[in-house]
C-alpha cells in the first residue's frame, strides 16, 4: 500500500521537515505502519508566510465565488477517484471499520460538492438607511485560517473545515492529529492536483504540543477553526485572545439518549448500540448517557444489551466488522480506568468491560447501570465504547438529567407524543438533537455545541459565516 509521505507547503510536497518524523502504529495490529515528516516551527513560519502571500497576491480571494467552486468540484472528483485508497488508509490508520471509512470518505467528497454550490447562497443585503444613499453588505474572507482537527474522523473533520474556508476565498493551514495524518496529507496532494493555487492550502503534520500553540498564536493566523478536546479548545481561546483572532470551537460531548415509555422501545433499543459504540465510542456525538423512563427500563435495557451482543467487533479491513479497535494503547487504558472506577462504585457491567481480542487495542462495547448520575462515568467524556443507563420518573426529571452536564453537543429523544417531542427537543441544552432516530448530523444542517461543547457551527450555510466577515458599504447618492 502507498502511504502519503509529504507535507504540503506553498504548492510543494515536502518529504523532510525540521520536526523529525512521526511513526504511526496500526491500532488493529499494534505494529509500526509508516512514518511521515513532522513540521517544526520553521515549517509553520513558511506555511503561514505562503498562506498570507497567496491570500494577498493571488486571484483566489478576489475572483467570483463560482470560479473557486470549479476547483472544489475537481477536488471532490479526485476524492471519489481515490476513494478506496483513502478509505483503506483511514481504516488502517484510525482502526475504523472499512465500511465506516468508505462512508467518511464519501461524506468528505460530498462536503466539497455541497460548498461548491452552497457558496452561491452566501448573500449580502441591501439596507434602506436613514442617510441618503445605497447601503449593501458583502461577505469577505477572513484571511489566513489555521484548521486544527482531531483523530476520530480525520478526513471528514479536515473536509468540514477546508471546503467552506476555501470556497469563501481564504487560505488555509491544516494541521491533522499526530495519530492520524495520512488522509489529510493525501487531501493536500489531491487539492494541489485539482488546481488549488500554491499557498492557498498547506497541510502540516506535527505535534500539537510543539507547533499547535505556535500556529495559533502566530501573528499571520487570523482565524482558528478547531475540533478537539474541550481543554485544548479553552487553551486555544486564551492564546487567540490578545490578537482578537477569530475562533470557532467544536469540542467534547456527553450526549443523552432519552427514551420515554410511550416510544417504540424495540426500535430505540435496536438503534442505541450504534449511537454510542460506532467508531468504538470515539465520537463527540456518542449518546453515552442513556436515560430511560422507569416503566420501560427493563424492556429497553434487555433489548439494548441483546443488540450490543450482536455487534461484530473485528479487524477494520474485514467487511463484516462494525466495531474496530481503539485509537491507541493509552486511550484504551484511560477508558478501562473509567470502567474500573464505575465497577468499584457500585455500577453493574451488563455487557462488555473486557478486551475481546488478544492483539490490537480492542475494547468490548460496555453497558453499565446502577450508577448515580453524578458518577464520573456519567458526567465525563469517556471517548470509548461505554454507555451508562440511568432511569427517570417523568419528563421534568428527564430534562433535568439531560441538562445536568457541562457539555451540550448532541442528543436524541424517543417518544410517540408529538407535543412532548417538541417540548423536550426545545428544553434539552444541546446544539443538535434528533427525535425518534439517533441520526442528527447532515451536511446541509448546522452542527455544533452549547456550553463546553464549543461555539460556531460547522456544516450547512452557517459554516461559511465562520470564514467570512460582514462588510457594510454605504454609497452616497443624491436622490432628490
Ligand atoms: P485534542 O487532543 O484536543 O487534539 C485535537 C487537535 O489539536 C490535534 O490536531 C492536536 O494535535 C491539536 N493540539 C493539541 N494540543 C494543541 C495546542 N496546544 N494547540 C493547538 N493544537 C493542539 O483532541 P483529540 O484527542 O484529537 O480528539 C478527541 C476530542 O475531539 C474529543 O473531545 C471529541 O469530543 C472532540 N471532537 C469534537 C467534535 C465536534 O464536532 N464537536 C468532533 C470530533 C471530535 P496532536 O494530535 O499533535 O496532539
């Protein structure tokens, strides 16, 4: 298999960099897979200089948006042409089941296609002012964007940032997570082939602890688009404060899945496993706090456990696998510590809690009940295949429990009562919520968090606003 080997800076692929090399270990085998160059501060300087120069001097930021759209469509076409290679890279690098990896690559291509068209809907206004004249607004690009993304959906998170930033006329420095840089590096190569001008997109692998702060605080960076942990997001916000850089943060979650007794309990139970265990639970939207109305508790939990037992945990490259390994040894140990603590504080492990395969960082999907809703496992983002089930008495208690967390990213509720559905959907403090399904992320609709899950919205038309400023222009006209 051909692994990407180069960073992208100023339109050139770089196989060497001053930060040394990052060795990648395959989560399914625990064996070394390949190495990529690691950017150091000199490459960050070069990348930001190139981005700044390209923003100021190329036609990219000034041509009508539809001219950029053509390039985005070409990127999408190349992603589709290389989809199987990208999916294999993602599956091996992130330990993702190949079916999920194919879905992710396809969604990345779709993201470029969507923004190629959606930019035509980014409209200004004409405003009747009290002054005599003509007033209109424009959306203008912010400038140099640092896009920093995590390891759980490496390709898709990169596309969610890069596509709307490029189509609105910015230049971008993309920094993938050190654990999963491969598909982002490949995206850089494909973008170059598609005709994204030199300097408009750079891709730098490199440790966040060494180049992350530098990239964020650098005077050339005007905006930071970040997806990752809440604590990293808070640090970025502080670093950005002095220069008042624009910041959008898509952070952690601890999302509720609320099941009312009048719901289709069998459907809710059948859907619950993949709402939390998909991507081995390493999903910011994971519905890991499962709240169930008391009369339906027993039936729901039996169905949830049975459906979880039927999940196929296995090699990411096996077409039948639904759940792969965790991303790293350290991440699995972290999750196991939560399970041990839950066990020691009176939690019952209804299924899972063990390592199902000898090799690879696998961890069985785990369901726990009997915990107080303030237990750490019920409050903190575990970011692994662990769900806590908690009973509730009535609607008011369901809302209280759902909101009793510092996070506010996603959630679901299941009921046949339409009015209750509308009432609870409004009352739950999350940026996205789904009713009678766990599916709440769509390319066309805004996605992002309340509270410590961040601010700013990826996806939909909203994302283009993150990468543009509103400019108001008033032209004096003597009408009389
Ligand atoms: P993370 O540790 O915060 O890392 C995210 C990115 O930030 C990586 O590229 C990382 O680089 C970089 N980084 C680390 N320290 C930095 C610093 N001081 N300055 C600038 N960049 C820095 O998060 P993660 O563990 O990769 O991802 C898991 C988290 O992402 C979870 O909390 C999950 O909920 C969240 N997430 C949120 C969403 C959403 O849309 N809300 C979507 C997906 C994931 P290195 O890899 O080199 O450290």
